[in-house]
C-alpha cells in the first residue's frame, strides 16, 4: 500500500500504531509491514511477505518473479524483533543463530588452546596446523553439499570419490609428470602434476558418481543405509586392488616383490606441500597457507556459481520438494544423479588436496573413517 499514490500515514488509537490510509477512503486502514499493534489485549505483529513456493519454477522457465514477495534475512530479523524486546530473548536469538553444536566445538577449541598454553605447548605451531588441516578438509566436507541439496542427505559413500582421487596422484608419480615438465619448464612440474591428478581424478569420479547415483535412485528412502554400506565396501574392495595394482614406479610399489601400492607413498618428488607453501607467510608467528586457502575458496565459489545455474536450481528444487519439481517438468532422477556425481567429484578433488597437504598418499584402510568425519563436520556446521 505504501507504493500507492496519495497514500499517507496516521496514528490509529484503536490499534495503538501507525497505519496507512487514503484521504478518499478515510475509513479503510492498512497495517504497516513489521508494525506492532495492540488489538484488544493481544499484541499483533504484521509480516508483509512469505516464501514463494513457485520461485524455482519461475526462474527455471525464465518467468518474472518479484523479489519483494519473499522476506529478506533482515526483514525476518525485524519480525523477530517485534516480540523480542528483552535481553534474554536477544541472547536466545544470538544463541540460535550460532547453534549449540558450533558453540560446543568453539568452546572445546578454546579449552584446547588454554590447556596447551598451560602445558607450554607451542600455540603458534598449533594454530598453524589448525589452518593447514582446515584447508586439507574443506573440499571433502564441501562434497556433502550437493547430495544434501538434491534431497539424498549426507554422502556417507564419499569414499567412492576418495578412491578415485587417490588414483590421480599415483598416475602422476607413475608417469613422472613433475620431472618431465620440470625438464621443459623449470618450476612448473609440481603444478602440472597436481592439475593432472585433479583432472584424472575428477573425470573418473564423475562417471563413477553417475553409476552411484543411479544405484541410489533404485533405493529411494534407504539412501543413508546404502551409502554407508557402499562407503565401507569400496575401501575394502580397493585394498585388493591396491595390493595387486600393476604400478612399476619404485616410489609406489612395495620394496619386496615390486608390485602393488605401499601403505604410504611420499609426494615429495611430485606435488607434496605445493599449495601449502605457495604464497605462504607468517603472521605473528602463525604460518598462513595462502595458496591452500585461496584454492579452497575458489572451489567453494565455483560450487556456489553452479547452484545458481539452471541445473543447480533444478537440483535444489528436487531436494526441496520432489513432487512439485516433477510437476514443474524437472527430471528428478537426473537431478539426483547429477548431485551425487558432483559430490563424488568433489570428494576426488578433496583427497588430492588433502594428499598434497599431508605430504603422503595413504591407501588401503586409511580413508575408512573420512566419510564420517565429513558428515560430522557438515552437520556441526549447521546443515
């Protein structure tokens, strides 16, 4: 009503608040958005807007959608503030925004820092390790997002992507990518090896993820059980594969027998610690792995952009309401498969980055618990 020409404001004693009115129709009053009014003995708040259930459908079809139909975050805060006028309510609001799990983890982190200081442990080294391990895990945790978005839930079977990701660095070592490129372009060898590993791992994981997604479409409603089973099974299956894998590089194979993959493969001659040291600097004695952080932020930004595309919106609509998405012309099964394939691919990229940050590639049962760590991280983060 405030956009209507000739509309004015007046204080209405009947409701104890400011209202809109037109001089031509003085007996017709309009409440103001986010206004608080007293009607008899009740305090009433006015909310001018609601969630648009057809937003994704309109955007997918290129139709007009009015952003002011839907409340912004600041407008939602205004709604809450209509009734939260005491300090306890404001404290509760801040606590809800942070989340109890995140608050517990933060307090636990502070407690560890205090204990470390009391026991004369190097706090600067501890904080440096924290930043490094954050960068090593962030893409693996990010791999949970696509499956959550498409309605499947946390991807306990991210181990499929992890084993695909382990193959990329092994092939980079097997084919001597870093030394070969260094002979032509000195200094570029490790970068070439890393991107070779990422591309090989991502492509393989994408196709594996498509098959994985089609399996999950056959067991709708039981995805959590099936993904957990697949996640464990693939690790033990790959133990057999790693033991008999036909690699010939001395850096990969067992010293005795010359076949199979070692438990730990050093990344020193390939791309170990590459991103950690690229552009790294010390701040007040704490080492900041600039390259690692920037690379992780770039991957996060790419995923953000993907979910703004038509395919990304279709995936989100599928997760929000499969029935409505199907009625809107979205291929729900295809959207789910795409979400699973993207999650598997991110898992492959994540383990390549984890490997370079750790300095060693660990096969066999080393990645067994990684899926649960990723799920726990994303749940504590508020998913």
